[in-house]
C-alpha cells in the first residue's frame, strides 16, 4: 500500500439480486419501502433481520422462529467484515457462502409466514 493510494478489499452485492433471492426476508424487514436504507445488499439484509428480531420490529412468533439463524447471520456478518478489514479475501469468500446459506435458511423460515 502506498503513502497516498489505499488498497481495500471489499464485498458488494446488487440490491435487485438480493430482493430476488430472498423475497420473503426482504418483504419482512423492508416491506414495500425501506427507503431509509439506501443500500440493501447481502450484509445489510443479514443485519436487518437480526435487528428486526432483536428490537421486536416483527411479531414475536416470527422473531422466535428466526432468532437462532438471525443471530448466526449477524455473527457471520461481523466475521466477513473482520476478514475484509484484515485484507483476507480468501476468508471473506469462504464466509460469503456461509452467510448466504444462513440467509437461505432464514428465507425458508420466513416463506412459511
């Protein structure tokens, strides 16, 4: 890394792909709006589900059903961010599969509501 030029490792996702892949979760946490959240990617969805469960933003029966996987998704989100901050793209890549699998599990639960 140079004195002026900063090198960063980052992760991005496209909002439309996230909405298409996890429709029930998207609708549950952001509904038709969600305009207050400008970026709605994979990591943002994981955080939004966790926040909705933790803060009581969704019905308690739904929150109870989602809680374990929502906590796992939040833990994975932090691990992805840590791997990116440590400039460890291989670890971040490995974790990206885990967080997507976790969101798939959450989607399965949310689609039953």
